[in-house]
């Protein structure tokens, strides 16, 4: 019986639910039945003793979770890496387990103080694959993984846990004999599921249902063909039997009240490591610096959130707090990710928050040459709305023609933003995120809060909805007057709802009065405006009476037909066929317009550009130099325009649907305002305010 595995257990003398450090403990404080817990543990220990050599740690008063020995450390081939508990409540266990391992001749490794790691709860050895599956995201810090690889001399595969109920890897994942893996996929992020699928073929993956997962069926001890668990459904049992296993249930529900079961109660002490094992971890990390009103404007929170949401880990190495109201704070951050690809993704978002590499590690941007026209090299840097600089030959170059969703092309001493389709073979394109930075306006302490107040102004406490709109419209009117006085450029993007809501006459008057320098839209705004001008209806509805006109549905097509007969909107104005309305005013006042086609379009009008690449170019041309853009009730065209517009241009988005306003106004830039209201009312109020 000498090849029986060795397990460390700790009797539950002081076990109880004394505090809450996981969702299972909520509502269970002082509710564990101590007698029953002891009975369940004894029965479980007896079963294990028949199959393994059991060692015991001495339980300690006031350390109720010491019974969960799996969290003492991870043991591989005579080495133990001790845990550094995430929660203060469990840190008292550390010296006792340390003493036990020292007394039993293990080589002890300790991690730096500030790096949480919870032992075999978060690190499971897979002998047949020769890899240590290690998790992060709940209790263990990702940065621990490369240290485990180095200290234990093994390959570590990092998996991220995203469900608080499954706070340790061993609550939802167990490597089994014959290369099987028993696991609950729903609690891993997509990258981690891919990592599992790449290493474990489908026929070896035993995915459990939620019911088995919450009964801790994956919290299993596997010895030879036997699997010891709290309980499992008949369905899981029969799958395991057909894979050649025998499932042995031992009720442990008193321990489930603390969020632990079979595997948590035992630590394997003698896992063998094959001689061929070698240290390997794909974890990549980078130090970044960020400066600004980091706390008040929420910048640091956002940096933290985006790192965690993207699957990385985030640690503040240094923080200097700005002490005066206007002085800024500075943080040095270590960002780690399970792969270079994820690190680059996080870094790209960090750059948008204004993060930079520390001076000593700044390098030139990486460049790759385009080999196929209209196709960028892999890993090309994707531009965002923020003005950007790239470092080439030790100098920072400002990117010209900046817009979002472009690539950066370096031509000698100049950097340009281009769309992928416009790339030529031999263009040099920036790849990765090194040597790239964005220039952000300093966010004020209040800006973030008030940006949200704008979007959700209607729900704002103490301000009535009408009053809120009036205030915002006053501000817009004030800016429009100033813009007109200094000869600035304001562009309107408008959808057909402007006409249906009676806003057409107001938009026409803005054009007539010189507030609009270009108009963008689709076929529909023009058709409806012209139908209204020619026949007094919009889609057959009489706007004066708000009622459909007999045979009115034909009006729409008659309007299109009239313009087609004249040749164009301009020609219709010149021939006297079109005498009023938005597009009449555009022609009369030399305000250029561009109409981009869509699959919904009737006609279309001769002016509607149905070649979308040409339509995009028309939009881009008319948007050049714009200082303010008024987006009026068109999701399609507003989003298109938003994508072409760099930060620094003031965007005002008016839509009845708050979700559309949020999508358009929340670009993370400071200059956008969203107004949730009827566009007809908005335009009428704006014209009134301008006249006042
Ligand atoms: N007959 C035609 O040729 C025809 C007809 C309709 C649309 N189209 C084309 O289809 C494309 C998309 O059309 P779109 O821009 O109308 O649709 P869209 O879905 O992009 O936008 C309509 C927006 O108006 C908002 N809205 C609705 N009522 C409102 C109100 N009272 N006040 C403020 N906002 C309001 C909606 O929430 C929505 O966001 C365009 O290119 C358009 O030209 C063509």
C-alpha cells in the first residue's frame, strides 16, 4: 500500500461560519451545526483513510477555516509554496501551516507579502499534461503565476475566474486520471475556456451542469479510478462511470455553508513531477504611469476596471497624491495579463486614458510594412478619438488627419491616420502599443460626474426635465452665436424624424440664419423635407393636422419623381420646382450637404450617394474643420459621423431614446452632450433661444 497518496487534513474542532468572505457564508454565520460537521468530517476522513495516507494538522482556536487544508499552500515534488491569504480573517493560519511543513521536511517557498495566493485552492497539478492549472481573478493575484512556474519548475496555465461563488479554482475544476478534466465552463472567461479547450480534447472534457457545480461536484479528490465528492447528479455519475471512474459521495453540506467541500478539506502532499518538467508561464506585465485628478475624476478607477474586465491584473506600485485643489496626482501601475495579446489590448485602452510608459522604458513605435494593398499587418495599432503621437527615431510625431478606427502610417518624418482600405503596399504601419501616446485634456474633478448628469439629466434629482433641457439649449444657443460670430464651422447630421416632428421649419431657419455650415443625412431626410415642401405632408401625413391624407402614401414617391425629373435638388431649386424647406435653404445659402444611401432608400434621389465608400469620403470632407456637430435623431448617420470625429469637437446628440444618446455621447471625451428629448421640441426651443 506504499504507493497510496498522502493527504493533509485538519480536524474541524474549531470549525464554524464565523465571518463572511464568500457568497456561501452569507446568511450562514453561526449556523453551521458543529456536531454534524464533526460527524461528516469523520466519515469523510475514514473513507479517505481507506484509500490514502492521511496526515493531520493541529487545529487552532479562532481559525475556523483551517479545516480547509487545500489552502495551506501548493505542494509539488517536496516543495511547498505557502499561501498568502487574500482575506485578513485567514492570515492567522499561515504560521501554523508553515510550522507543519517545516517539521515535515518540505522545502518552503514564500511569496512577497503583498501578493495574495491561496495554495492548492487556486493551483492544481495535472500530472499527465505536466502543467499546473492556476487561477486568478478572485483570491490569487495573476502576478503569482510566473513565480509559481519559477519556484516549482513547471509550466503554469492561467485561468480567470469570473463568478464570485466559485472563488477558488478547485471549486469548479479538477484534473482527473487518464487526462480527463471535470469542470464548470460558465465560471471561466472566454480566453480561459479557450486555453482549456486547446489543451484538453473534447472527449476528455467533462463539463458539469449548474446543479452539479453548486453542489461542488467539481470540488473532487481523485485517487486512481475513485472520485470523492460531496454529491453529484445521476447524470454526472453515469458520465463518470462511462469514463471508467467510480464516484463516492460523502455528504459535506455543513462545510458547504462555508463554501468548501471534499477537495477543500484535503491537501495532496506527494504529487510527483516528471523529470521533463520545466518552468514556463505566458504572463506578461508592464509598468505604466498615469497623471491627473486620478481619484476625483475616477480615472484610476476606470484604469483598474478596464484592466480587470479585460482579464488582466492591476497593482499600484507608487502613488503621489496632489495635495492642492488644482494639483494632480500621479500613479505608477503594474499591469499583468495572461498573454501578450491581452496585455496589448489593455495597454491600448490605458493609452486612451493618457497612461504612458515611464521615461526609462520609453521606446520607438514598432513599424511593419504593408505587403498587400488595403490590408494592414497583424497587430496594427487602432486609432481612437484622441489626438495621438507616435515615437519614431526618438521623436514624438503628431498623427495628422486623425480619426478613430484608423491605422497610423509613417512617411519619413510624418505620421498620418489612414483607413485600412486606403493602405498601399510598402506603407509603414505602427503595430502594437509601444511608442504610442494620446494627448488628453485634463479631466476636471467634476467633469465625469457632470458628463453623466448631462446624459441622464432627466432623472437628475431636483431638476425638472423641461428645466434641464432649457438650460442645455441655452448653452448650445450661446455657443452657436459665438461660433457664427467668429466664422466657425457647425455641422448638422439629421434624420427624417426631424420632419415628422415638425422640426423642419426650425432647421431651415437655422440654415437661413447662417448657423449651419454643412448638412449630412440619408435619403429619407431629403425626401421627407421635399415632400413637405411640395405637398405639405411627410410620408403622407399632414403635419399641420397630424392626420394621414387620402392617397398620401404616393406623395413620398411623387416628391422623389419631381427631383429626378429636374436632375438634382439644386436643379429643382434653380428651376423653381422647390421653393422652401431645409434643402431649399441649403442651396440658396450655399451650405453644402451630403446624402449617404442605405438599403432602405426609396428612389433614391439623384443626390443620394449609393456608393458608400464615396459617401464616407463626402462626409469626411464636409466634417473637416468642424468645431461643433449637432446630431439630430438618426442613429445610423450619427454613429457614422461619431466614428470619423476626433476628440476636441463638441458633439450634441438629440434623440428620444436614452440608449442612443448614451452610446453617442459617452465617448469618454469631455466635449459631448446628450439630450434625451423630442427633436421637434428641441429645434423649436433652440430657434426661440437664438432669436431671444
Ligand atoms: N424612404 C426612404 O428612403 C427611407 C425612409 C426611412 C429611412 N431611410 C434611411 O434609413 C436610414 C436610417 O434611417 P433613420 O436615420 O431614420 O433611422 P435610425 O434608426 O438610424 O434613427 C432614428 C432615430 O430617431 C430617434 N427618434 C425617433 N423619434 C424621435 C423623436 N420624436 N425625437 C427624437 N428622436 C427620435 C430614434 O430613437 C432613433 O435613434 C437612413 O439612411 C435613412 O435615410 C430611408
